[in-house]
């Protein structure tokens, strides 16, 4: 696991200022994330873009890490309140704001549980946040990492694309920055963590496997992949491919806790090639894998057994964090579409059927049946009682108290 720093402890101390500010959620989350990565064969996550999605994940047992995907933030939860493709078009504060929203939702569930004196769920699950290509240069990467840590993120990942031309890893037109520039961004993220004393988990992603453009030829290590051609915009055309991904994975491993190569299809052979290259040079390096919704999974893995066992196979290769970037987007959209279709056809029968499914799910830990409790009405009633305003408490005499 890479922890190389191209700066000194004295530099860190000089940047900390005279007053130490604690970042409890980020520090606690990073410690838990490191423990989970060390103790589990691998951990599963999928993307959440609001607090309620994250809470449902925890209640359903996805409690080792929550992922905040920039793609989903671009599509459905950015500060500009726009629907964007995954091209770094949203304001830079968007992902930190979603991290804050998720931690606020976790806090509310913890407060409800503590007030009621029941349950022992640790709702403060570590959050891994997408920092995309850093929204600029090394200073931008530093500031984004700092804001994500201040929002309570336990881990952050940076990719080696040019921020100004950033694309989803499964789109065309990706432009890589030189290897040394990507390393500067990783170093900036590590420096932010050191200055804030949070031991944040730093994750490096390379898009080299599918990228076909490079910003410049400053790094000798990148030159052998160049074709000698230039685009009208001045970018260098490159071969890309898994070999380049493996070389960048090795280069980034010195600076990152986990390394991830974005791929074009789910393939254990390619995953093994990447793992062998990186772990051949750094035997204890942890890896990450995007089980992307951009893959047509059934067309590559033909049987239920292959699909069910795919992540276990990755885990044996050292892929300790495995995640579905856009599962929150897809599952939410499908659930709403499916209910809307039923409701349009059968009216309140459709909603009653949904309620019956909710009732049945309570045995598995689903609690949204009592939606007023879910959002903290009882918690704020306790505040009303504490300040002498008990006569206007809300849950008392409510339909929820009477009927559920």
C-alpha cells in the first residue's frame, strides 16, 4: 500500500496553522475503512447520491463503505440543480455537499436509535468520494480533497484524465495527463489528509486502458505508447491499452492505498493481468474494481454462477474494494418507473401492494413503513418536550401512531 510522500513532516506542520480543528467523521471513517479493507476478503459498495439511499444500504447490510459517484452527482444531485453527463460540468462543491448530506442522514438515524434506546447499528459507515480528475491542477486537487475530508469522507479517488476534458471512463474522448501530473494530484490529496490529520484512504484510478489521447509528452514513461500523431487540438494520439494501464498502476501504487484500472468489460483474465503487474512490483498493494453498469453483464458472464462468483474471484486477486458506480441511479429509476407504471394502471391497488411489500420487508430491517419516525419526528418531539412545548408534539395522535 503506497504511502510515499514527496514532502516532509516539517512541511505538513508549517501548513497546519496554530489552531487544530478536528475532523471526527473523516478520521473515524478512514480508520474504519482501513480496518474493513484489512479484515475482509473484499468489501462491496454501490453508488448513493443522497442520504436516504445511503441509509437504506446500511440497513440492508451494505455497511463497510458507501460510495459517492461523480456520475450520479452529475446526473441527479449537483449544486447547479442540473442534469449533466459525467464530464465534470457540475460545480466543484457538489460531491462534498452530497457527502455532508449522507453524513447528516447517518447522524439522524443514530440520534433516533440512541433516543429510543434500541439497536446498536453503527450508522457512520465510511464514505468513499469521487474526486474525478481534480477539477484542475494540483492546487485544485488539494482543495477538493480538503473539502471532501471536511465533509466527512473517509476515502477519495482521483483519476489520471485531463480535468478540462474529463469523461466517464466508458465514454470516448478521454485525454490522459502525464504520469507525473497524475502523481502530483495524488500527492496533493495525501498532503491534504496529512495537514488535516485524518489518514484518508487515497485511491488512484487510471483510464489508460481505453484512452487514446495524451496531453503532452513530458514523461518518458508515456512516450512508448504515443503514435506520433497529433489531433487538431494538439493532443498526442496514443495506443492506450491494458499494458499502459498496468504501467500507470505500478507508478501510482507508490502514492495510493488502492489502485484501480478502469476497464471496458468484466473479465477476470484482464483483472489478473493488472493485479499481477501491480502486485508483482508491490506485493501488498490493494486494488479496486468498478463493476460498472456500463457493462452488459449477462452478455459476458453467461450463468448465474459466473455472475454470483465474479466478485469472489476478484477478491482472490487482491481487489479489496469492489463497487457498482451507478446502482443507486439505476435501482431508483427502475423502482419509480415500475411503481408509476403500476399506479397508472391500477390506482391505489398499486400503492397498497407496495405497502404490503414494505410490511413484509420489516423482518429484514426495513423501517420506512413508519416514515414519520424515519425522518426524526420523535426526535424533535423530544426537543419540544425538553423546552416545555410538549402540547404541540407531532407524533402523538398522528395517523402513524394510530395505524402503524
